[in-house]
C-alpha cells in the first residue's frame, strides 16, 4: 500500500484525474436525482466537489455554477477552522448558509462531509445548492438587513456519527414556507456526499493508495503551473474598465483594473459604488467567485478549476463597497450585481486579448418567485430562473435565452405548470433584441405568466438591464433592454415584491446580448436567415445591417451594396 507513486507521470496523472472527475460527477448527479425541487433537479443550481485534508479544492463536478463552486473553494477551510479534524468522526456532516463565509446569500446551503479511511482523515466532499425557501421576507432584494432575509445557520453539524441533528432540522423546518422540500434537499445534500465517499474509497482500494496527499499535490501544482504559464503569455500592463447596472433605485457603478504582472493577475475594484440599504449587496467571497470565473474563461479555459489555478489570482474590493459589503448588509439578491462582474472583467481584458472575450450579455439571471395559496387554498411557494441573451463571441453569434456567467438552465413550462399553480401563457424569443454585429448578440425571451388562484399572491421580482443595455464590443451594437409589466399596463418595481391579483397576468421581457464587430460586416446571407428564423425584422435588416430583402426574402444585392456604402 502507498499514498501514491512518488512521481506521477502525465499519463497516470490524467487517468487518476479523470477518475476523480467521474466521482464528483456522480456526487452531483446523485444530488440532482434526489432533490425535491426543480431549482436543483431541472435548473442545476448546485455544485459539488472533492477537497484534500487541508480544504483545498481538487476537482469539481461538470454541473454547477461559479457562484457555488468558486465560493465553496474558499468555504471548506472555514468549516475546518470551526471543526478541526480532531473534533470530527466518521458519519459527520457539517452545514452553513452564512453569506459571508459561503455563497453570498441565505438561500444557499453548503454541506461538507469529512471522509476517513482506517480512522485517518482522507478528504472532504462538499456541495452547495439553492433552497426553495429560507423564510424571512422571501427571496428578493427588498430587505434592509440580512436578519430579514431568512434563517441564518452558522457552521454546525447536521449529522453526527451518522445520525441526523433532529433539533437543527426542526428549527429549519419551522422557519421556512416549504418545510418538506427544504428538508428533502438537505437530506439529498448529505446523501450525495456519501455517494462521493463510497466512490472515493473504491478508487483508493483499486489503486492501493493510503492517502490522497501525493495525488493532490500533483493536481494542484500542475494546475498552478499551467495557470501561471497562461498568465505570463498575456500582454503585461494594467487595463481599466467601468460598467453600470440599474441598481435598486439608483444606478450602480462597477469600476476595476486588471493588472498582468509576470505570472500573476491582480484585480482591484476600487472606485466601485458603496454598499446600499437594499439586498443587492455582494459579500467578497461571491465577488471573488464571479471574478475568477471570467478570468479563467478568457485566460486559461482548459486548466482545471481548482485551488492550484486560483493561486496566481489576487482580487480586492474596498470594504463597505457593494462588492465587499459588511455585516449585516442585506444580500438576498447578490447575484443581481455579482453576475455583472463577468462583463466588467471582459471589458478590461478586451483591451489586451480582444479575441478571447464575450461581448456584454444579459449578464444576470432573472429570478422569479411566487408565494400564496392555490385554487384549493393550499399554500405554495415556487421559484424559477430565466435568462436573456448571451453576448456575441469573437467567432460566433451569442446564444439566445442562455445564462452566462451562472450556467443555470431554464425550467420547461410543462414542469413549472405541473409542480406549481403558475401558467405560462407565452414563452418566445424577442425579435431584434440581440445586438446587431458581424456576430449578433443572443436574443432575450418574453414570457407571460398567470397564477391559478382566487387570492392575491406575492410576486418577488429580481430583474435588471431595464435601464442599461449590454454594450457592444469592437463596433458591435448594444443588446435590447428588458421590460416587466402587468396586463393592466402598470410596471412594478423590478427588484421588489408586489401583490398580483387574481386574473392579472405578468409579462417578463428579458434583455438581449450585445453584438461583436460592425453589423455592416455581417454576411447578408446570415442576415437573411435571421429574418427567416424570426430573429431579425425586415426593418432592422435594412436599417441595422444594411441588407435589403424583397418580400419573398431574397437579397437585393444592388440595393444592399448601396445601403452599406451609404451607411458606412
């Protein structure tokens, strides 16, 4: 028996690495299959990973969001600080939803399970997923302090020596609107870590390892080396950028500099707006998570996302800013600002590596939650995610109605209507919402919702890009703005709660992504196909792309040449 070969050759390391990935993928699949909620089961709002005995993330599952996995990469050390190995035993599992130590708001529970082999610490499995409800005011941005936003669970044991902490379960269930669903998902989180445990022990037995230490060091050092090499190939210097988001009542400014210095990357958010008195503030861990992700996408997409690849990256934001808010700031809608960090990072990097970044997209997911009583008077609460268009890529159009940077999937209308009293009367792409360009931005989507109820229900809205569009890159045009209105023509606050009356309908029109390069460079045949597909109108083909089409959608080449010359 051995801890692993003293030196792992590249082929052996690749084989062992792929086995670890298969283990954490099974861990994540087990959580999705066992989950009680569509947020986890269908949308994939979860992450899973394996960590060494020091709490360093080694490997993550393919399924997951940056806001979960990259905060979890820091969170596991907090668990070990509170519960050192000598206080843990086989069968223990730990839990917390502390926004400042975990993933930024109370709706995400992180569960960590220490793994022992022959009585000795071996590894830790961790996962984070979104709870359908945590009590309080309901998921949203209305609160003025974190205490209003739900039950706040410090780092505790949810299982001890294989037995559930019944008092903790009772406390959580008493404070939420959907106790069975929340309890079921917490049990699924513990169970999926046990799946990881069993698969890891099988792996250890198969290869005759007594510990993961040598393999962990090989994975982390290889990832760090590759990340440093990728950074050192970038143009050296400092690149500044600034973006604006709608904010709650006042616009938010995100200002940053990205500095490339040797094999190190430094991101500084000095000059960013201060924290506000509503729940769109971002704890630093979430800021770091959504900064490292776009950096890796642009700089080193093929390097594994683990502790080693994070080591050359250094991120700072002033304490008290909206990207490093201080307790007890409200943080329920932290994604509303946090997801914009990818567009800010790409805007800075576009000055150094313009062919490696995306144009601005819708940026943040729109989270919709309804709470009330159905036609039978039974209480319900239901939350789902939807996405606008991605920004265009340097070599491809943006993807329509697709979340970036979160990666969350939309839930099919049939499932929404089956598990809740919501009715989706319309769901379609919005023509002309994708920013014109040689590469067109992805389209937003529009959906109209009603609720099968005889009573008013509470709609908690968390929407952005109603004021500031996705900005085009390198001559591309901006994406379309979003909108949010009721069937009587009124426009509720896009980040607040209101009462939707029986018979009323609500329409969500999500924003589109921006274009890349000038729209006059787009292949006229591609424009014609966009018109045929309903993505671009005849008018926009002429005015935005300089392409003249006849009634039967053939290209008038002579008129197109004239238009493009005239429009420049």
